[in-house]
C-alpha cells in the first residue's frame, strides 16, 4: 500500500523531532506481525493515552494474543500520540497508523478502544479524528471501520453513545472471538456495515446505543430507556468468563521506559469485600481465581520469554487469594531462581497476616501500601471497610518490625455523612502510624499519604449520593494541608476540578456527548494530564449546551430515579445496591460474601455458585 510507505518515509524524516520516538516505531521484542493479505479480519487495539501508559495494559495484551492466535485475524496496536506527534500528523495530514505495520487505522475492519476511565474520552475523539474516521458514529459509512469500546468506563456508556458503534460490557476474552466470527462471516457475504453492527447487537454483552431511545422527564431525569430495534433485548447482560483462562502476561518488551515496566499476572478477578464506593468491586463480580499452578507456569514462561526482572501479581485484593501463602512462597522461589523483584499491589489489612509477611520478608522492602480510606471507625463502617483502628496500628507495627521503612496510605474525602471529625481522624491516624514507624525503625521511616476525593460511580451503592461540593472539599483540603504541614508527613492531593470532571462524566447521560465533542473541538485532550487539563474549555462547552454540571455531580438522587446506565446489567441487582446504600446510612456493615452470600444477584443472574470460590472454579 502506497500510503504505508509514505508513513514510513514520514517517520524516517520526522521521528528525530519528537520526544521519545520509541513510542511510535513498534517492532518490540515478541511483537506479532502477520501478513495483512493472509487474514480476513483486521483489528486495531487502541488505547487512548500515550504508549508509556497504555503499553502495560493487560486487557490489550490479552486480546492481542487471542486475536493473533486465530488464523483468520490479526491485531495491531495504537496509542494516543503525544502533543508533538499529534501536531506533526495534523500539520502534514498524515493519518494515525498502527505500530506494527504502519497501516492507517481507517483500513482496519475493527477498532477496539479500551477505556478504563472517563477522562480519556476526548482522546478517543482525537484519535478518530487523526485517523480520518468520522467522529460521530452516525456519519460513518461502509468504508469506515466498526468502532467498539470496552473497559470499566463502558459500564456507563451513555456520554460516549454518539461516538462508539458498539460497546462490549464485561470480560472480553470470549466475546472477541464471537465478534470476529460475525465480522468475518459478514465480510465473506459482503454484508453492509450497519447490518454487521445490527448482527453484533445480538451477541450477549454487546450494546449498540443507536438501537436505544431515551426519554426524559421535564426535570431532565430519565423517564425510560427502550430498545426500538429489538424488543427481545431490553438490558445488556455483562459478559463474564466463568473460569479464568491461563493468565497471559504482556510478552512484549517495551521500547522505552513505561509506567509499569514489569510482567503483570492476573491472579484473581472480582472482589467479595463490598466496599460501597468501589466500582471495580461491583462490576467485576463474581470472584474468580487463577489456578496456582497456572500462575507459576505463566510467570516462568513470561520471565524466560521477556527477560524482564520484575513481576507483579494483579487483582483487586491480592491477599484474599485463597492460597496466598503458597502463592507467595512459589513466587519467592521463582524470584530467587531468576533474580526477580516481585510486587503485590492491593494487599488488604483484613486478610494480611503474619504468615504472609513472613513469606515476603527478605524478598522486598519497597513501599508498603495500606488503604484505610477513611479516618474513623464510624466512617469506615459507612463505606463498608470496617477495619478497626487498632488493627491498622497492629499491622503497621508488624510491618515495621519486619523491616519496612516506607509506608504509603490511601484515603478519600467526600464520603456521605462525613464530618470534620472524620477529617481530623485522618490526621490522627497518620500521626500514630508515623509514631509507630519512627519508634520502630529509628527515624529511617517514611510515610506518604495520598488523599483522593470520592467520585460516586455508576453501579455502586454510592451511585445515589452527591459529589461533595466545592466549598466543603476545599475546606477539608485546607485543614489537612495545614495539619499535615506540622507533622512533616508527605501528602498528595488531587486537583478538585479534575475530580469534578470525572464526577460529571462518570454519571453522565446522552446529553453530555455534545459537551465532550465541543470540549475536544475547543482543544481538550489528555484531560487526565495535569499539564494539559483545561477546565475552562469544559465550562465553556457546558455553558454553550445550557447544561448545569451540578445536575450530574452535586445532586443526591431519589431512590427510584432511573439512571442512564440502568439498562446495563452487571449482574448485581439495583435493589441490592439500594439496600447497601440504606445500610450505609445506618453505618451497618456486611461481611465478605465469600463466607456468606448476600444475594447481590450474581448467582441467580448467572446460575453459578460464587460464595465459596476456590481456584479455577466458581
Ligand atoms: S451472589 Fe453472593 S457470593 Fe456471589 S458476589 Fe453476590 S453476594 Fe457475593
């Protein structure tokens, strides 16, 4: 293809002028490159942030392998170009291209965006525009690829409904095969693009927004959501992979330093703890564990195939893995054999015992991360993370006794029913932890505290609550900054406006599509990047569309309000979430549901047993 050669020539001439040319050249060790003409279906896996951030994404790595393992298909990758390359492409009218073959994106049959969070939305629009693909779904024709999107942000797809042809809701491993079968079949029969999208909509877990009509009340809340294309499919049922496949690590070795420069192995999906603010914990239910044997086998082969010297075991709650002690012991042996570092993010105090600490001791003494989330026992009950203060201190003492010198603590502010006493509680808790650490490790101890703002998310018990208002949050930040300054403890705070934008988009509806478009048109991109984020652009876009953002952020919802995402069925019933919200108002906690099922809906909706999850089965 002449255009590919032109892109290669363009890169030869210009790569030297951009930061980190390694972002755009591809050709990484273990890259898969197939002959374009030898396969029928061509997929571009797109991540709407730069290579450095998107490269480690495990979902993309998984799909890359599944698709390329098929004889009839190929998958190539593309990441958002950074501002310098973006300008270069635009100024020279060069289309965005895939890393592997440098093929312009518009020649692929399918573009699959992975969108983990909402502040990437404008980058999706920007990548479509750079690819010379119409941004609005309704403007695409038979010559354009089908644009699909998945990832956590898709669980409320409505703000992006106008730009994405079809959303994948839930796990991607099985449905991607079905999507490729449909597309291949349709290509053979030369079926028109819109008909292909219609056929995709019959797959479980596929949401085609153009098939749905949303009616509003006068007060702008939703009256009802209906499927005008097929009366059979009212709600979209999330896809779940009942038994996790052998974990595939990202076997590509990055060209440049990336954010998580290590082999990541998924050991568990889902979480049974029921923290009321946590969207991932609800939408990824039920808990499924990877078999112990498969984890060590995958780890060994990934280390041998990549030569990367650091391994991370991924899950929402690593210490809840049912064979955690054996797992750490196996991983520690492998670490010795291959001289590896390994990290265990997402450890929980409730399930983190001395045995686990003893298995890790001597292997690694990096940061130890603990997430109490709230400063008082009362507030931790409201959010259903009921870790008694004393248990936190005891864990810290034990960790320090074993030689850890760096502890990182995560908190959130803006929870419902939060008072200044809870905010003071954060400071007091940190002071005591700092005291324990310094006393035990004689001044070598360092404490870092990260404070975030609660962003109420769809499909959680807190989907009914308001995002805390500006005055309140600033007052709490100011108090914390002043008090922490006296202690010497290092803290970090988010940008209020960035949190506000995420809050707006995460519970938004279809009326926000035009706002996203207008903001992008007016230069919004890389909104998750402090140096690029411009809130004024968003304010202008909201104003020109006569949209009051507080309707989405600052308004507590009525119990019976129809939400924009109500037709997306995660398997967890809305009644359960409401009950949980009501329990939170009474500070009532619930137990880890692996021991006692709370009937959230997953078991009945999916006909499976998940209360006693053990390796390899649910
Ligand atoms: S069905 Fe029961 S055990 Fe399964 S996730 Fe829901 S509450 Fe937990």
